C-alpha cells in the first residue's frame, strides 16, 4: 500500500504539538490554533561569535607488560590479608 501524502509535518512553536498540515494553504495547529507561518525566526550567531570546540589530544594507551606485577593501590589491604592468614 503506498504511503499517504499528508502534507508537511510541523511542530507547533507554541505548544510543541506535532501535526501534518494536510496540504492546506494555512498551517494551523489543531490543538491551540496557532498559525505556523507566524513562528519566530531564530538566527544563527555571527561567524566570529561562534564557539568552536577545541580538539582533544589523544592520550597514549599504556600496554601491560608481561611479567610485570601490578602494584597494589593501598598497603592496608596487604596487611589485612596477612592478618587473616595468621588467624587461620
């Protein structure tokens, strides 16, 4: 079945309701009745005022070397493990 041509899809600038204009000459919101031709125009900022993102530097990946042991982060963990072994 071919898709139906419902006209242009709109999102009302007042109530954000999404609707199709059904190819009518005046696109009116079915919920609030706002004429979509009266929507305020939002202008882009001038080129010199646009903020550009600064590129991030790639961080080098650190590979794990075989045979190298991991260093524990806290010495308290080792002491707790030794104390548990002595209790057993």
